[in-house]
C-alpha cells in the first residue's frame, strides 16, 4: 500500500518499497505473455533506433549530395526539403528518453513508466523527450505535405511543359517549402505544450518524473479531439495519399501517351522514357504512398485488444514510416545518374584522404 501526501510545491511524496520487476507489465498495462514484452523491447530499444540512425546518416549524405549538385532547380529544392522533413521525422524513433521511459534501468518500481532517478537526470530526460517529440511530430507532419507539392510540381512539368519554368521558379519553390514547415509549426508546438512534467518523491534519493497531459489539454480536450480527428488526420492521411496516387497515375498516363505519339511520328522503333527528375520524384512519392497506405492496412488487419498490443502495433507502423523517411538516399543514387556520380566522387575523395 502506498501512502501519499501532497506538498505545497505540487510534489507528491510517495513512501514506496522496492518491488520486483513485474514480468508481464509495461507502463501499468498488463501484457498477455513474455513474448509481447520481448517484441516491444526489441523493437523499441534496438531495431527502430538502429535503423533510424542508419537512415539519418543516409539522409545527411543525401543533403551533401544535393548541395554538391547545386540547388538551382525547383526539383532539387523540393528534394532537399523532403530530406530535412524525413530526418526530423526520424527523431521520434531515435528518442533515447522514451526508451528509458519504458525500459529504464535501476527503477524502484520497474513496471511504472517515467523516470525514477535524481531530479536533475529526470528533468534532462523529460525535456529531451519533449524536444525529440516536437521535432519528430513536426517533421512527420511536413513529411506528408512535401510529397504533395512534389506531385503537383511534376504535374505542371508534364502537362504544361511550355509554361512550366514561368510558373515554377526557384524563388517560389523556396517560399512554398518554407511555408510547408511554418504551416505545421503551431500544431507541433501545441502538442508539446499540452504536456506537463509531474514529480513524485518515491524515496530519499529517487524522484519519479512523469510526462503527462496537462491542463492545456484537459481544458481543451473537446477542441483537441475534434480538430485532430476531422482536420489533422485528413491532412496527414487520405488527402495527401489521394493527391499523390492520382497525380502519379496522371503523370504515368500522360508520359505513355506522349511516348506513343512520338513513336508514331518518328518510326516504329520503341522509344524509352528516361527523364531522371520525374523518375526520382515520382518514386519518392510512390514509396510515401505505399508505406502510409500499409499503415492503414495494419490498423484494420491487426486488431489491438490491449494497450500493450497497441504499443506493439504502433512500433510496426513506425517501422514503415521509418522506411519511408530513410529511403531518400537509395532512391536518389539509383534513379538519378547525376546524383550517383556526385556520390561516387565523394566516396573516392574520402578514400584519397584516408
């Protein structure tokens, strides 16, 4: 039995005894088996962070390649913006604080989420979690908007080739890319602002610090729920998917028709299509559409009856988002000979230095 008294400084004093680790509990939620705990532990502590670090490193290399190639064209600027958004998105799965939140060592009560260390360490971890969460949510939101802009840019390039350079300029592309980040900044800030750091004294040398929803959320819960369900979810789910899928199909059909017309005007010899910019941009959008569609399939095909099952399902959904956010480098060097050449030069330069 825990005896609780409330202090004037909103720190709750908890007289607790050392409890053994509960084998089937995660954050107060009971798991059905040890296998569920093992899967969640492996995904959150090893698989996702390792892949995120690899993806983040690949994205940094993509930025170097794009800068070396020169950010003169609208397509390069959009790819650069997408890599930044994807890199920010990876902060959600690189968050070391959330790992300690779930599976931190030396906890007085191991089944409780949160931080159970010195108050300074707890605050450092709590603020780290807020920072990683803010960057991750911001990037994942922008990550859904940039592919829509890319798709529209390719539609203009294919359907209005004569006036494309007049409509789509470098300056306008930069403004539009910056606007995409600014547009999602208030919502990302609001999500983090809804969190509140609570402290509970467990023993003489251990404080339990928990990151929970605060008064801002409680006082605006109805607005938050309605706005998130009917507006935010639409902007990050079916709206970008619809635009991207329809746009990619339209570009593919237009290209096929154009190639057939050219073939009929020239000779019977088959004409191949090899505009590297369109291939690179559309493949990037296609990967986005496939991974985000797959997450919807997981939600409908993988029923989660317990909170631990929800945790595990979310980890696999995050894995798909991780694949999308880490794919830029491989798409760029496999579809764009110019970017591949720059990558080869960078590798050769590093070998000479060594």
